[in-house]
């Protein structure tokens, strides 16, 4: 019964404040839950309690008109809530965060957080699945093409975006925007795509202007390209 | 004591822990004198000799030897518990109802499991469905293939939410409860990784159909149409692409054309009648019927509408198809028609000449399968196979054809046609156009060689 009351309270709290805040509140009093309880036994035959109807988080139900896709369900997302997880960066620079970093700073970041897997010379390590980052230009028509950031990736924004969201493997998403600009400058500098002068600096503006060697190496899907049709 | 501490993760797997917890719960209810309508004999032997003390004493395989009340023997296969095998099950009562805690398990004599392709990293890896032993078209949820780029997150649905924003009239966020309140839809469709078969371009490499084709699976998926959510937030003029983003450590992202999103995309929370499995994106995943598996973003947390594709790592450096001229195809999203014979298939051995029903699966990301033909002579002659109905669009379709093996060498092949008229190509036809470095989208006819001794091997024929 206690459990049920608690979940009811949580549901009410969520309905009122949204799940993020509900979670913060509950973490003060008790640790976050790690498993679900078995359904409670109810009634004289010890039936198991059914799922409870899900509660809408909408602050106000408003006019309900299913034909017009008005359900009184969900709530507006604020700019702040969006900003918290809106981390993508696009080729034209949209989404790149403020900040900057130099090649020299990037060399430091790289040696501390990247080199252990990707190698001191960015050569990668097949044994642990860490890809080679530079080299391979001109090999895409070879029997064994070498696909790297340098030879294959069409946009510098992708390098920033991916490192920012998912690297390093042992602490994903832990690098600051400045550190990611810096390490991007280092990788692109080592790839001879931008200058490897220690002071070479990348920021939102300059990163979006980087022209990658294989930028024009992609075509849209032409399939079906093979086989007879009946 | 918190329940999860009772059976430590280091000693017990989650299945065993769950089962033990359930048993303790049942026992607790009994000891507490839960009202019984009838005092029935069936309570006797409820635990088959397994007491709470046995379990807490540890050191025994909970799903295994415990039930035999004897010495430890081999562990039961995953998803099964080892029960005492009765010498004559007609002469004694079977085990009692709910002794699995209320969530069933498979027979201890069934052992199919997913198999992991030996990638260097356990975090970024894939596992494959054992198609050879499959029946019908539905893949058991526990055998659905997996592809993870940064492991499998454990997400509490009470804290998970989906945010829709970007080029929309009103950005919105939805809790899992919200999403389950909205009008739902269920459909049965396949998901295939576009890397399915990537080892097979140059030469026959893997031995079994699980290895060559196991990155495709079919489930019934339930959720909300993505178009419902998009119409709720209202698309701005010029909206053309949507970024879908997962809440795993890869924060995996793919761009999806808006037309697809408005057509048949589903934001799914259920698979085969129950909540998604954790490894399939619990609590929420994107489902894009017919599209390559990588786009079906799991652990979905964000959808951003834009005028252009986002050019994420997955859709530029990976999941692009390098052609012989050095150009790469991008956004090759639809999975083209494909079929494979699952029985007989690689690494089997036919015991003797005689009757066999050849069976397999056919599917197309562009719609329904309309025909499957089977050859037993390496493509020289073809016979049309029967299709099990109902044939669903963008869904595995089971085909069958009788065959009498005379004991002579044979090469078995299947070839499918979909409702667009597309005919599944041969491997040489594919390689002629695409070369050997495109990695993805190998949908060629598969050949299985039957030797005179009955051995079945993967060949290029």
C-alpha cells in the first residue's frame, strides 16, 4: 500500500512539475528507484493490481478534440529545457556552441584524453576498435580504401558534434566546448586540412568554414540500381 | 534491506535474481498466512525442495541445480530454468503454477541464443538472430538482433521524456505517461541492419545463416504515429528533415526525411505485446518501417525538425556506401528486397536423402513480397514457393517449398520479387555496379551447397 501511495504521489508530482523536477525532489528523500515492485495484491482473491492509467503531464487539459489532435497531453518545452539537450551541430555552423580552442591546446587535450585509444600519431588501434583519424587521402578508389576524418568525413561540424556528444569512450560527453574546438583544431591540423600552427584557432565561425577534402564525395541514393524488374 | 541488494549482481544474473525474488515473495505471502480459499495439495512441493535458506546460502545456480535438490549440474540455457526431468510425466504431478514467479520461461531443452560478431569493443558491437531455428515470421523479443554503439543504458521510464523542437510552431515535451495516453497503433514489420551480410561481399565468410543474415528480425511494434506528435507541435514551412537522438552514451543521431516521418514512422514503446526490451530501446524507440536499422533510434529522447539533414557521424562516415569511383552513396535508407533459405542452411548436416521442406524468409523495405522462387540447382531452374499469409508490407514473409533430396550435390537458392517489381539480384550483379567496398546493403541471392554427405555450406555460386 505504501508503494502504491508513493507512486501516486510521484505521479501527481510529475503531473505538476514534470519528470525532471520530480526526480530531483525524490532524490533528496530517497535514492532513485532501480527496479519495479511486483504488482500489489488486491481484493479477496489476491488479484494483482493492474497498471494504472498513465497521467498526462499537461498543466491544463484545455479543449479536447481528438479529430484535431488536441488531447490535453504533453506540455510546452521551454527554451531552457531544450537547450539542456540540444547539442547537435550542423555543417553550416548552426548549433555550434560559443567557445574556442587552439591547435596547441588541442594537442594537450588529445594526449590526455584521446591518444590512449587513437594513438600518439592518430593512427588508431584496431585491437580496441579505435579508428585511425588521419591519412588515407586518395585511397577511396583503392582495393582497400582508408576511410578517416581526413580522407572521408565531408564536414568538420560532424567531427565537433561527434567528439562533443560521444567521446572519449570512457567518459562520453565530458569535454567542454573549448576542449572540443581545440582537439578539432589539432586533428584537422594534423590532417593538413587547416594550419598546424600552434595558434591556429577554431570557433563556431571558423569551424563552419573549414572545407573538408571529401566534401564533394557523396551522392544521393540512386537505387534501385541493380537487377531486372518484372 | 533494499530488494536489489538481497541477491548481489556479482553472484546472480538478473533472471536468477528476479526469480529468486519472486519465490521469496511467494513464500513470504504464504508464511504471512495469506488467505487461501481452499487448502489445496498443490501447495505441497511449491518450491520443489528449494528453501529461502538454500537460496540465501548462495553458491548454487539458482535456475539450475536448486530444483533437482541434488548436486549442481550444467546451467540451463539463458531464459530457461533447469527442472527435474520426470521419468514418466503421466505418473506424477508436474511442477506447480507460477513457480517461475509469474513471468514464464522457455523450455530447458531449447538453447537458441543471439551470437555476437567478434568486434574489438564490447560497447560497440552487434548480436545476431538465430534465423535457422526460427518459425513463422515473429522474432522472439529475446532473440531480436542488437546493434549498440555505446552499450545498453538502463533508463527509468518515470524520468524519461521526449522533446520535439526546432522548426515547429510549439516545442513540446512528453513523458512516457503522456505518450501512452495518445492514440496508438500496432504493426508487424522487420528491422534489418544495413550491415547485414557485410562479411559476404568478397567471399563466403561466415558459416551459418545467423552469421550471414542474422541482422534482421521482425516484431509487432506498438506506439504513437510520429505524424501525430508532429501535427501536435505543428511543422513550420520548409521543414524537411528531423534529427532523432537517443539517450545512450553514443547519444546516437540520424536525420530522417520529413516525408518518412509523416508517412509510417512510429514512436514505439512496446514490442511483441510488452514493453520494449532494454536492448531494443526501452522505454522508447523510433521505428521507420523498411528503413535501415541504424535510423530506428533507440532510447529516443529528442526530435529536432530542420530544413536540412544534420550530417551526423552515422550518416556520413558510417552507413554510406563507397562506390568503385570513390564516390559514396548517402541516405541509402530503404532496405531492398531480400530473401534467404533458413532451412536447410549453413553448418547443418542433412542426415540422409529424403523429404525436406525448404523454408526461409523474404522481405522488402519497399512494400510487400509478391513472390519467392527457389532453386535447388544453383539457379538453373526455379520453382515458386508458397507464402504463409497474411503477407504484410515491410515485414518478414515465410516461404516454404517441398523438396526431396536424392543424395546428389545441390545448391539451394531463393529469389524474391516485391510489389514494386524489384527482383532480388545475384551477388555478381551487385558487385558489377557497387564493387567490393560499399560494405552496406548486400541483398544478393544466398547460396547453400549440399554435399553428398549432407553437409550444408555457405558458397558463392
